C-alpha cells in the first residue's frame, strides 16, 4: 500500500476527539509537510539550477497534474504574473479534465495517460520548456502520460510525488520526493501532502525568479501593479530601497509606468528614466549590475 494511503496510526479515534483536540491534531500534522520539503531541498535546488538556463533561453514553466495537485500547479502559475511580471504565456498549467476540473472532479480524466500526453502535445512543448508534473500518489496515469510526452520532446521534466520510489519521479529527469507519509484522514492528500507540494512550488518558482533578477535584496521589485494596492506597494518598495520620500518615488514611478526596478536605478544613480532603462537592459534586468559605474 502506498504510504499516502496507509491509515494513520497516531489518530485511530479521530472522530471521537473533542473539538480543540481535533483542530490541534490537524494543525500539528502539517509540521510534517515542512520536514518533508526540507528533506528534499537538494533535489529542489537541482531542479532550479537545471531550469534556469532553459528559462533564460526563452522556455516556459509548465505545470501538469490531476485533482489537488493540478490545482496547486495552476495556482502557482497564475501568481507569477502579479508577483514577478512573468508573462502569462510562459507559465501555463494543464489539469486533468480541463477548466471544469477546477470546480469538480471530472470522471475518468486522471485515469487517462493519453489525455496527459495530449495536453502536453497541444502546448508544443520543446527543449527549452520546464515541465513540472505533480501527483501525490506518483502513479496517476494522466501525470505519467504528461511526463513521458514532455521528456520525449526534450523538455526538462521535474516529477513531484509524496511516495518514495514513485513512477512519476522515476520517469522524470529530476525527481522530488516529498515523503509526508500517511494522512491524518487516511488517503486525503489534500492535507499535508498538498501542503508539501505547495511549499515546494513556492520555493521552486520563487528561487527561479530571484535568479532571474526579479528581486533586489529581498524586495519584490518586478511586481506588476494591477490594482491600487499594488500601486501603493510600488511606492513603498521604491522608498524602502532608495530612502527617498514619497513624492520623489511617486513622480519617478509615474514616469516609468510604475516599474520599480527602473525607478530604483533612476533615483539611486540620479539618471533619467531612459538611462535607467538602458542600464537595466544591459544588465539583463539586474538592479545591482545596473547601478555599477
């Protein structure tokens, strides 16, 4: 039996717990998700290192999965645009059953290898693409079809599973095993298995974006200001990074379309927005390098 399906020995009488004890049991079990990701940190780092040159060469980040795993991939993909101004067409998620499966299970969708392969083929996946395939069990046919098709096309394949020795990690160029063990509710991998997958995706994509010069210090300087809250954030970030007052930050941001990186270089180097833009282009988007000289 898969470890993710094995009944949890720690809580055999879960349904009889007093409410506060029940709540604490669920919370405390999540600690094991963090431990599982920590144990996989070397493999996550390898995945980022392998992905970086392909993404720098114009590749896409593609996520594939079924059920909770597929939805977590979709969540990571859509958050990259507002957080890092990462283009929508370079962060794509496919989910067994398509858009309908976001809201309810699509019968039989995850059981089809052919459907997984077809979804990858439809994206014209190629050698510079990075394909992350998630499956808590590691045996989901849809996930296996997706990862095999992606690998045949020469893409970098990263398989993420919550069971040691899972087929989806074995089939990938880089396998990441998040050994979360049995769930407090047996087989409900939306619990700590899902949490571990979410942490892993956060870590992978965020580390990749840092290496792509989307962060200055620890500040989110490539944010896409799509609403008032984010516009206000660009002002705060500019003030934090340069020490300037709100008036100068706002004036400079307005001149450069609220692009924080450009505002930082313009203010700190006391150059025009045009010159700051040129410096950033020459520095491949690195604020540190754009400020040299």
